[in-house]
C-alpha cells in the first residue's frame, strides 16, 4: 500500500503546473526554508508531493528510479493532457496481458521523472 510518494523536481513551478494540469486539481504549496513542496490532498492528508529538496543528497529527477502508477480517469485523455503540458511519451497505451488488469502508459514529466498512468478498463 502507498502511504504517500514524492516526485523530485529541479524546476518547481514547471512541475507544479504540469501535475495540476494532469490531476485536474490545485496542489497545496508549502515552503520550508529552501525546500518547497506542492501536495495533492485526499481526506486532509497528502498523498503525493512535488518536492524541491536540495538538502536531500541524490534526490533529483530520474528516468531510472521508482516508477509510480497514477490512476487515470481516461487514459487517452490523460496522456494527451500530459503531452500537452510538456511530458514525453515513454510507453504508449498498452494492454496488460493478465486478464482484467486494464491498460497503462508511461510518460516522462517535464523534468525527467517517469510516471505510469493506469486504468483498469
């Protein structure tokens, strides 16, 4: 189970704008000294944060790190929204071969993080 996850960025404003467009929701922005976070909230708790954390060694956008899959509302539309907002397509819409598992696509966000988008139908 996921408690929450952080997506690193080296361009905070660009990343916040991108994920607000992708999620279709406003992220709650907080600043703590030289660290900035923008959080997607659910039931009063942060489930995802876009983080600019220069104090964490090695915390930087990467195409080879952990791959988080976000639940898509409409995979085709969400991929288009991502691409229209600066993402690149890594893996196009693909049917998962296991019966009943749906479809996924993988994008690279504007600062280089891979993010999976998933729909179960």
